[in-house]
C-alpha cells in the first residue's frame, strides 16, 4: 500500500507538471481515487478524505464518490471514536458558499437514490423503464438507509445520557421506517 501510495503521488505530480502526461482529466481523477483508497486502507483517514473531496470539488454529483466519502467518514469516526465524523457521515460535511454541502452524507444519498429510482421507473421519452438502473438505485437507497441506522448506533455507543438516547431513538426510527 505504501508503494502504491508513492507511485500514485508521483503520477499526480507528473500530471500536474505536464498537462499532456495524463490521457484525460478522468484518468487523473481515477488516480486520485486509487490514492484515496490506498490511504483509506492504511487508515490515513484525513488524507484519504482530502483525496475524495478533491474529486468531489471537480465532480460533486458523482454518487459513487459521495458514497465512498460517506463510508470514509463513518470508518474514521468509528475507528478513532470521533462522533463529529459519524454525524458528518450521516448528514453532510464541508458547507459551500451556495449553502450546499460538498459531502452529502448518507441521508442525502438515500434521498437522491430514491428520487432517481422513481424517475427511472417512470421511463422517459416513450422508453421502457431501465430495470438495471432501477435496481442500482433501489440497492443504493437501502444501503444508505442501513448506514444511517448503523452510524447512529455507532454514535450512540460513543455518547452518554440524553444524546445517547436521542441517537438510539433516531436509529430505531430509521429501521422502523424501512
């Protein structure tokens, strides 16, 4: 992992120096993603988060990257017992000037997946609904909803008193609504 991290960093430096080095901007984003994955596997959560959010600054609507970023916040919060990271994984992180958040969190991912699934089920332009797309967003909706409840439970394990009860009740309500 350390060797891969070093190589990915070198590739990014070379791509920064020479615009012709990388075949496309998408390939540079893929290298940033792989670097983030290496950092995450090494539990360098802050550096991995930085890589993922660099990608989101360029492509904020990449749902897979939003999912990955919520996962890193959840893992970061759990492994380092940081309730603020758990809350960011659930609700959002990095507010922007337009009052939106760069990192959506599990709740927003769940909403987007549900809306996209409903739109795909209706079909468009006289086309039949795309069953593969419907299934993809159906699965993402339930995955995100599961992570909301799981992350609330993790937050409750770190909390005390009334905050613990609040987190447990929120987790219960999320499960019951599913």
